[in-house]
């Protein structure tokens, strides 16, 4: 009889190209898998209903995948620190496998789980699955973590990338006796997102599950990746991969994603296409850079990296913040982006930078309020990527350029020159002339007819104000903008 091993799914909701799962299958053909609905995550006040909807859909798809290979995915709704050791003990598991995560909460949780399993004399095996290179692999010559992207990219891109690992093959399922034992420690049927208290009825940008993610990757690498460098910045164009949620939940493996870029490069017939592929690979590296940063500097989750922004005197005008949240600032490109997120639980990355700059540099509102609002809305909300993006836009993070301010009108003129994106999300302004629409210089009578608010601030005035505040803060902190 084969030893039973337990695999704990977290941010790796797939049976294909799953490193920890493949290791578990090598140990034994009797692999029992579990997903735990973690109250330490679900009870937070920054959980997006759309994100839970995508997660539950992906877990349901994963259960179907397990059934196809003869196994089961068990569901727990309890604190993993007690529930995982209890399940492993009840099943008589010899070993528990899981893949590491970079987030501070996960570190604390996982150490507690490992301690409890060790106390029960159950072996634990872990590995890095969500990264092409673990944090320990990419460090400077002095052995310290990188705090600037460019040298990180140079090191990261120079290293060979692992091939996808084999998909999970046929496994042995639980016996009736083992299934009854599992029920004694709280195994439940998978609830819906609504049953968990998270209702989201709008369509998602990407359907849950492995198949949808793989199909999207294949489509992107056969078409849009060839023009990615230019098209990625135009929110009205389908120029991005839309795989952010799939990568956040590990519905698709990052080695699979990288292998797809290798295949695309082999099939490309021009240097221009190869350059576009390289630019998308840089985005994969940005994802890992932010994950490494959070791993080495967990304090980033709570506040700024740069000294000059750690005690910045944010004004936090509540009316301004609410207008920003609702897409009612009177700046069309900003409002279009916020409405896109509120209605679809997703926002184009160029627009994420625009609205983040506007909240912090124009409205002088603490970036952490915007960061949290994003996590409350985005179905692809990821702590490291969201934090990294907000700190980059705020000039508070690991960024060699100390101060960056986006002009909403200039951004709209450059990246939505025909006003196509703005008109899609602000239909009340569809009749406004394009020049006025993208510049935001809309006649008050037109604003009144459309029911569209006047600008809540003057960008030029607020830009000067923020720069003055920033310089005063530098002097007060004795900082040149560095950490």
C-alpha cells in the first residue's frame, strides 16, 4: 500500500506545471490535495468580491481536474494553522507538500503550520513555484537583495529558466474510510462566493480555471505579443495578456508562461517581434522584482520605502478621495479608469499609473488609501504587485527616479488620442469634441448637460503644491529621496 501524502493548494490552483504537486506525486501515487478557505485572508477588509468569485471558480475547476486523474480536492473552511495539521493527522499522511508564498501573512501562517506538523512527526516539503527564480537566487554581488529594477533585470534575465514540470498523472483517491476520517476534521463541499458573503454578478475579464488561462496565453502569444511594446500602453486596445489574475492565483504556471514566450520567439520572423517578446518578459521580471522586494522587505506592506515619504503630511481630503473612488473628479481619463475598475474589477496598467499619480500628487491623498481601494475592487489584486505599483507611482518605493508626476491631459493625448477609451467608460461625454475630451477642457454648459462634474482641483496648481511639499519634506527628513 502506498504512503499517503497531502498537498496543500494555495496560490497554485492547477495540476499542470505545479512544482510542489509534481514533487508530491514523485513521493507517492496516493496524493490527497486540500484547499483551505483561510479566514485570515477572507476576513480582511480589503477583499474584492470579484477576486473571491474568480478564486472559487478556479477551485471548482481544479476539483474537476482532480476527478479526471482519479483524485480529490478536499475543502476546509478554517484556520490552516490548526486545520492542515488536523487533516494530515486524520488521514495518516506521512508528508505534507506545499509551495512557498512571499506575503508576510503567509510567512507567519506557514511557520505555524510547519511547527504543528513537525510536532505531530509529519514531514514537510516546500519549494518555490510561483517564481522563475527564488529570492535567494537573485541577489547582488555582495549578497544583498536588489532595490532597483535595472540590475535585477540584468541578473534575472541572464539566468536559465526552468522548463514546465509534468502534469499530474493518474493518482490514487481516498478510500471510504479515509474520506470519513477527513469529514471528522471539517471537510465541506465547496461553497459559492455568495455563500461566503462575496457577491459579484458582472462578467470577469478572464474566466476561472486552467483551461481558460491556457487558451488566453496561447491567443496572446500567437497575436498581441508581437506588438506588445507599443500596444500595451493604449487602454482602448486589446494589447495586454489579461493573465494577471491567473498568475496571482497560480491558475497557470509561470514556467508555462515563459515557455510560451520561448516558442513565440522561435516562430518570430523579425527582430521587431523578438523585441516585443523581450518587453513582455520584462513585465514578468517586474512581477518577480516586486515579489522579491516584499519577501526581503515585508515592512513595505505597511508603508513607504523611501524616507522622504515615510512621514509625508498627506492631506487626505475625504471628499476628494470619494470623488476619485467614484470616478467623479472631473478629469475624464481618471474617471474613465476608475469606472472601468468599479464595473469590471480590472483596470488597464497605464490607467493604474495615471489614477495613482492623480490621487497622490494632485489630491495629496495617502497612497495607502488608494492601494487598499484597489485591493477592495480588483479581481487580480495581488499584495506585492499592487504595493509595488502604488509605491512606484507615489515615488515612495524602490525607484531610481525620486519624483514622477503624470499630467492627466498629456497622458490621455498620448495614450487615448481619439478618446475611444474615455467614451467607452464615460458615455455621457460621447458627444464632446475629442480635443476637449482628452484635454479635459470641457465647457461648463456641456458638463451640466451631461451631468458630469467640474474638475475638483487644478492640476497645475496642485503639481506646484506637491513639489513644494516634497522639497520641504526632504529638508525636514534630511533625505535626498533614498531609503
